[in-house]
C-alpha cells in the first residue's frame, strides 16, 4: 500500500493548475514539471515508446505478450488540476483505519471533513484515506488516475504471466479547462478503444455525458444623465437581469440530477452601456440540447423585437458555441468495450455503478475524434476543492480493474 501512496503523493505535491486565460498548451508552464517526471517514471518502470510532444502530451506502450491478435487498448488520465481552487503546496494527510468520525483537516481554521455532510465517507470506514490540509485541493482528479495507470503497468511488467495485448497509455494536460483532448493525436495513439481513469467513487463506469454549449449574451444600453433619462436611457444591467429572470427556474444545476439538463449562469458583468451574461447549456438528450439553444435564441429575438420599436436597433446579441457532445452515440456501436469494463469490475468484486456523467470528460471528445473512450472511476470524492479525498483501497481496486481489462481483452475467443 505504501508504494501507491508514495507515488500518488509524489504527483499531488507538484502544482499543475491549468489556466483558462492562457492560449498555449499546456496552459501553464508548471504542468511540465509533472509531465517530465512522468516521462522519466514511465521509462523507469520499463514502458516502451515513451514520448512527449511539444504540448506535453505523453504516450507510452506496454507491448503485447501474446502471440494471437488482440485489440490495442488505451488508458488515459490528465495531470492538470482545476483552476477553481488552488493546487499549490498540497500537503496530503493520511488517515489510516478511518473511524467514521469527523476528520479535522485544519484545526487552526476549523476546517472539518465530516460524514454528517459528506455521507460517502461512511462507506470507507476502516480504510486509508488521503485528504488535504484544508487549504488546497488534493488533485486526486486526476492524479489518482495517473497513479493507477502507472501502477497497473508496473504490475503487468513485473508479472509477465498475466497475458495482455498491446496497451497504450496517454497522459494529457489541460483537461480541466476543456482542452485535454484538443491536441491529442488519436492516430499516433493507435488504440482501438480506450478508457479514461477519471471518474469519482469506486465502481463508476460511464459512457454517457452531457451535450454542452456555452452562450454569451451582450446587452447594449444607452447612458444618459439619470435626472433627464426618461424615455432615453437603457440600463443594460436591467435588461440582463430581466433576461436571467426568464430562464426556467427549476432547470439549474442546483435543482437537477440524473438525465435532467440545465441552464447555468456562470458570469455577469455590467455597466449601463453594456452588460454580458455568460451561461452554459447542458443536456444528455441531443433533441433537448437543440431545444435549449433554440429557446435562448427565441428569448433574445423576443427582447430585440420588443425594444427595437423603442430604440431602433438590436439591443441583445447572442453567441452560442458547442463545447462537446454525448459520447453515447460513439460508444453504443462498440458496446463490448463497456461490457468488458463491467465484467472486469464484477470479477474483482466491485459493483459497477453505471450512470450518466453530468459533465464531460476527455473521453467524450476523444470518442468524437475516433477513439471510443468510456470513463472509469479513479476513486476520489469532492473534486475541485478542499474537501477532496481519496481512499487508497479505491485506487488499488482501480489498478486491479485496469489489469483485469487488459487480461479480458486478451482472452482467446
Ligand atoms: Zn478529471
């Protein structure tokens, strides 16, 4: 157990926060620090064809050890962490034999990881948890995934009696800012299919995700001295707030779950002359996704119709950009890749939890680039914040899942 803990800690103590405001890939220079370390480590454990390109995409091969033809499979994780919470100076704490009670993350600041709020904790009673010290995120998303893949490869190399086909490993930068798959060379990777090890709790297996788009609506105003503004002023901030009030009240992230889609206002900036509203649109159903985009266009055109009479021109401009699509469409035609993962979990005593992702993964973009890529648990909880934690036993199980998938794929039919 110490080996996997040490490996994980050696990754999370390197800050790899990505930066959405950067145009480069990787978006932050510091991601190279871990990338270089990973390349060295992949070589050290005996992986072949270890490469890193100018954008820090890492690939490596574990050659097949069987004679017969076996599909090439891949395992993928991202080494950046989210810009939503600091990932600098991570000081992991190890809680052995967790007793099911409150965990004091930070006594000084009174930051407590409590099972009365985070009920999932209770299923890990008796296990070893790795937590933060309450001041940073942990980075189990997705350094747990990387730990598991490297450890599984090392295990397969050390245990050649376990038969497997060619396995490709891919580590990417910038997943957290939605660009992890952008410069991923699917052809060079050369796998028939792959799995991202980027899910949360043990058992998760996902092949459906949201269809996603981002919208930016700009409202134009007219500033006039407020004492003489009657019939002349347009306060664009009031237009923006009116627009928000017309969005369906129950279709927001905090009121939806499962397959329910939403609109989510992510930002407002405003002055009298100009205000912008940013929002994201999410839906698993392609049809409802289209309907949501149509709804926004309609709403804006109603605004414009209403105010055109008064002010002459368009006061609202909407821009919608698709971000990613539901991978289900690409995975269903090759559904055996989900079945293999499901079987692997069952064979090592894990109950698969198959549910739609309320988000996207690198895998959904890769699926649309021709590499079908369901998502498997990496074991962590409470991603993107100070309450993030990972049970070591879940990481160990993820290693076993990878090994078992490799084995099952190489089985002679
Ligand atoms: Zn992730």
